[in-house]
C-alpha cells in the first residue's frame, strides 16, 4: 500500500515537473513566435495591434528590405567576421587559459588578476581611443579592427583556465612530454580535444557576441556593402519613420544562423561532457 502511494506521488510530481518545463519552454519560444508573426504584418498593424496570428505581408516586407539594403551581402559579411573572430577568440583564449593553468612563471598571479580586472572596464569607455588608434594604423573601413580585437578575451581566458584546472590532468601532459611531443604539439593534439566542452561554450558566447555587435562596425566601417547585419537592419527606415515590417524580416534572417550554431555547439558540449564522464 505504501509503495503504491509512493508511486502515485512520484507520478504526480513528474506531471508537475513536465508541465513546469513546458511552461518554461513556451516562455522561451514566445519571443521567436512574436518575431516571426510580426514580420508578416504591415507597419500600421505592428504599431497599433497585438499580433497573434500570421499575416500575409511577409513577401512585401521582404521586398522593401532588399530594396533598401543588400541584406544577403550583409549576411555574408557578418558570417565571415563572426566565424573568423570566433575561431581567433577560442584559440587564443585556450592558449592563454591553458598557460595560466599549467605553467608556473614569474608574476603569474598578478598577470591573471590584471586580466580579470580588465573585465570591469566597459568596452565603450575606450571607443574613442580605439577609433584614433585604428586611424593611425590606417585600418578604418577594414575588417581588421573587428578581427584583431578577438585575440584577447578576459572571460574566455578565465573560463578555459578554470576548466583546465579541474579537467585536464597534469599526468596526461607529463605523458605527452615523455612521448616526445613539443609543447605546441601537446597543446594541439591532447589539450584542445580535452577542453572541447569549455571551448564549445566559449564559442557560443563569442559567436553570439560578435554576431550582434553593433557599435564597433557602425563606427569603423563606412562603405554600405561592408556593413554587418545589425547595422543594416537598423538603417532600414524611410525619410520620416522606421520600416518595422522590413526590420522584423531582417531580424528573422539574422536569428537563423545563431540558432543553427547554438544547436550544433550544444551537441558538442553534451558529447564532450558525456565522453569525460565515461573516461572518468
């Protein structure tokens, strides 16, 4: 009797948990639904009504969008900048984080504290100096400022260091050295695969951050054909008002690559954690 009562209580608890999870999932999906629905209505409907059902103006909004800006060129620009910057960001963060974790050198603690301290300085604070510096190096209206800044990422260094401290055994490093690996061979062949869950997590943050970057491309890039998606979407407006329908179509286009990348990298995180658990 007690066992049946326990099973019944557990069944009720599972139902409550599933209902709560479904409610959370629907809450997370609601902004995406609203974005897609809004992109199918006219500007007047967007401004005056609460939109719940799809409209029939998606193609009209899309045509106005491509007449105003070269949205697919912007998508290509953003993909190139984001993918390249993410690879640079993840690689150098892994290199520095691994170095702080497994190597002993003078002033190691001080340098790491200085690295963490830079996280407290807002990036907007140095935007004027950054612009002047890029002007001195003749890098304005090029992609170099958007890519070179990805070499340094204090949060990425911290994340990788914490992961390497707990999940990269020193014995494996010593075994690699005994087998004749150089330090760079050791890093590329052994350390990077071991740190794949942390690197996948960092890649998601870096990808989304660079994809949504608005301020720096707007200041650095002058040519319309070189602009990124966020800048292009913000520039979609008529002489007197913004074209919300066309902007929402642009937002729909810009969100799809983020969702695809997030889905791909999430699987890498789960697979990496599962593999580590099996090995452990």
